[in-house]
C-alpha cells in the first residue's frame, strides 16, 4: 500500500513506486520475518551462509536484490519519481495499513520507511 499511496502523489507506475519503497520496507520488517529473509537470500540470490549470522545473510540478500534492481534500471527512490519531502506526510496519511505480513506498521513506521525511500 506504500507504493499505491506514493503513486497517487507522483503519477509514477505501481511497479516503479514499489521498487522505490521495497528495500527500506524490507529492511524494516526483516527482524520480524528473519528466517524467510534468510531463505530468500540463500535460494534466490545464492548467498552462502558459512560463517555468517542470519542477519548478515538476510542483509546480503537484500544487497544482492538492490544490485539487481540497479542493473535492470528501476528507480530506487521516491525523489527520483518526483516526490518531495513535503509530500511524505500526505503519502503516509494516504497509506492504508493492513493487518497481516510480518509486522503491522504504525503510521510513524510508514513515515520512517518513506523517509528512507526518499
């Protein structure tokens, strides 16, 4: 829903807004679904776990994902999509917070994720 709200403010496509908010969102929720992020890192990005903590493995997976996203040319920031800092509070207010997932976000967490996406 972060991407939907950001798209309403920027007229960017849904895929581009998802790309812009995904890494900060994943970093935020990673502690709540760490085992799944570890599995994702190992199975999708071929991260080798030897001598690493689960957090290191998961972070390495997200870094691999970031490198791939950069390689294919997606936008990784809301500012590159035309968002301005003064829009962030409005985007947060427009974000529908759903129950489910690894963590139900608070509005303050949504604002923080948006700031990290900027």
